[in-house]
């Protein structure tokens, strides 16, 4: 397992300043239907702070669809999604990054995957950004290796590094540690904690209650396409208000 990388306080302080004002998400009357099947309906939600938000709920609750909607990959059937009072323009989407459960990597080296991401923007200090991204993801020693021969955990760290190299204000994570070994989970969680300290707004989908407790500051619990609870994480795990959340935390199968 690669060693944990620490970074100068000045570097983190600079990024905290860059993200001093978190992007505020406002969702009203949101619904999404795939053919005849309703996936989400009647969702009103405000995420206005930089608290790390965990989306939880049983399979089919609409968590992944919700992420794709607020990132603009899907269009709502009805309803409104705004970030800082603005609709999902191309400029707003450029300030966000979405990492999927199964990373999609180019048939290139680790370094070339990151260079491709940098090529999407006109940015200064590209070489420094690239080396820093490799170091932060503990991938420096693997920089020349083909991305698709990496282990699952290494691939996911590369996907995170590629997402973060452009310094987004919002990081959306869809089950990023599913089926990974404990060491890989730890390393990815360390990256998530670091970007959270830097002021990036993180919205994380996970089924792992232990992970949600370790990382979450607030929980949005979805059930049958509706928001059943939106509450501080400590309150959610100690005293859930909805019957569905109590059953879910108690290990019952929800349908």
C-alpha cells in the first residue's frame, strides 16, 4: 500500500480560499421518469453549506439518477435545479466533477489520462498540476503504466485524480469504493477528506453505513424516489425520524 501523502498547510489554505463560498444547490419539484417508470418525484432540497453530504437509501431509490440530474447528465421530467441561483449551464458544469462507481479510463498511461483532462482547459502550470495530482493520489510510481492494467483501487484513485486536477468546486461521487479492498477504501476516503478540508462541496452516494458515519456530515435519505430525511449525520444514525430510515439502518430489506 502506498504511503499517505501530506501537503503543506499553505497549499490547502490556498484551495480553501479558492472555494471559500460553496456552491449552493437548490432543487424544487424535481421528478424524473424513465419511460412509464417514475424514478424520482416531488423532490425539494437545499444543500447550501460545504458539509459533506451522503446520499443513502435502498437500491432503486434514485440516488445515482439524482447525481446525474444535478450534474446535468440527465434532464428532469419536471422541476428546477439551480446552483448558486443559476441553471445548469456549461459554465456551471465546468465547476463540477462526477466520479462513477466503475471508472472509465482511456487506453493510455496514467499520466496521459491526466494530461487529457488538463487539455480540456486553458490553464497555467500544467506540469506542476500534473505532478501534484499524481502525488496526491499516490500514483507517481505508476505514471507510465497503462491505466487499464491498474488494480481496481488504483483505477479509482486515477479517476478521482482526473476529476480533481481541474480543481472543481463540487465533487459528486457515486459509490466510489464498492468492491474495493480495505486499503484502497482508506486511501480514497483520505482523498475525499482532503478535498473536503479544502472547501470542495462533496456529495457522496454510498450503501456503506460505516463509510457514511466516517465521512458524512449530513445525510439525505431517499426511499421510493422521495426524500424521507435530510438531517445532520449524527442525528440520522442516532435517531432516524422516518420509518423507512429506521428499517434501513436496522438491516431490513426495503422495497
